[in-house]
């Protein structure tokens, strides 16, 4: 009897039920992708500090990377579902530039994710039995760390933006993206200074010596 009452209550407002289903799967996609991406970044940081990559660790890496992909796909499906829902039932919300800022950030996240799967993961496979980034050129190290930071920032960015109702219909998309870019740049600068400060300084000194002798 109670189940029948629940189903009846849900069926009386199909519009709200559709919105609720989209929210549930959107939250699942966000939680899955963001959680897996955070663990992946923490593992990369752990091995970056000198741990040897093993077959078991590689399996965990690849499993987490697959979870990130699933979460990202769910975000896209539900995000496009929300756009369709707004177009059909609440077109005013399509004018909320915060929505489009989130889509731009998720697009950046997607492009970065493709790069990670095509470049970083294959590289990690070749690191089994070695310390992460051992013997790798400075520029390549910085590139790999940059992809991880873009992933981290771009997963948490939409979450923060979504929970700031003050931005609704008030702040242009460009301004939101500028703040996102500045935060990303700040994190990148701090991370590169902490991780590569000594190597960058050594590289600079070597370049100065080369110029003096040419």
C-alpha cells in the first residue's frame, strides 16, 4: 500500500520527477568522477615523491581512470538532459550564464581527460618497476602535473559554482571563467614552485652558462 502511494505521488508531477532523476544521476556522475579523480591525483602525487610503480598500483590507476570516464559521461548526459528540460519547461534558466560557464569548464575537463588517457596513462604503464617520472625531462614532468591540476580544479570548479546561487543571472559567464582561470593559474604556480622549484632554478642556471659560452 505504501509503495502504491509513493508511485502515485511521483506520477502526479512527471515534470518534477524528471528533474529529480536528472539531479540524482548528475550527482552520481559528479561524485564518481570527482572522487576517483581526487584519488588518482593523490596517488600520482604519492608516486611522484619517489615510490616505485608496481603492477598492482597500475591496475588501481587504470580502474580509477575508468571511473573518472564514467563520471564524466554521466555529467554530459545529465547536463544535456538539463538543457533539454530547461528548453521544454523552464527556458528562462537557459539565460543563466552560470550554466554555460559550467559547460565550458566541463568541456575543458573532457579535453584534458582525453589527453590523460591517450598520453599520461600509457606513460604510466611504461613506469612499472621504476620510480614515477624518474629520468623524465623537466618539461614533460611539468606537463603531466599540469594535467592533474587541471583535472582537480575542473572537477571541483563546477561543484563550487553550482553552490553559489548569488551568481544566478547576476555574473556574466566570462567573469566566472576568468576567476576559474586565475584560481587554476594560482594552483599551477604554487604546485610547480613546490615540486620543481629547484629543477627550474638549475635549468635557468644551465641556460645562462650556455649563453655565456656562445
